């Protein structure tokens, strides 16, 4: 199994590839991560990806970002009816929000649901989480950091 440092570098590389629109490279890296990881390591991969998204959201929102330590929470707003009906999209987004809220029990529950939902759901949810965070990172580069 790869070291944690190697996994961290691959996660960084996967985000970079996804942000640049290189789907083939992104898929290759995600496949490598999956092939060389057990369920616990993949939970760490999901967390690392979601933490990158959380840092990006905090940067984008600055002092206006919700702070769970002060009773504020991140939440999902469904902009279109049925947007979260797709289990892949819903799992990835709900996991990200749970991590943003420091809700490890809920994050683990969403991860476990994906893991036990079968290989197709798990792989697609992993990719969707990566895509969602890459999109956040792209959006963050298109706007100045929020002032506090």
C-alpha cells in the first residue's frame, strides 16, 4: 500500500488534473488511489478531498463563512427541484457538507452508505466529490478572496 505522503500527492494531482479538465488523467489517478487503498484509506482520501473543498469555501466566504463552533452550519440549498435525487450527487455533496460542519459521525455515515451501496455508487461518488471540489477551486480562482 502506498504511504500517506504518496496518497496526499496523488490527491493533489487528481484535483489539479480535474481543475485543468484532464478527465483521463483524473480517472487514472483516482483508479490508482482506489486500487492501492483499503476502505479506511479511501475514507482518508474522501476527507482530504473534502477538506480541500472546505478550505476553498472558507477562503471564498471569509469572515462570512459559517462557523460550527459558534452554532453556524454549512447547508445544501437545492437550486433546482430534484437536484439531490441522484444518489451519487447527494452522497458527495452531503459528505462535503458534513466535513465542513466538522460532523465526523455524519461524514462517516455518508461514506459508509456509499461504500456499502456497491462499487458503482462508491466509484461515482468518489469522482463526484472530486469534481465538486475541483469546481469550487475553479470558482475560487475566478473571484478575489472575501475580506473580513
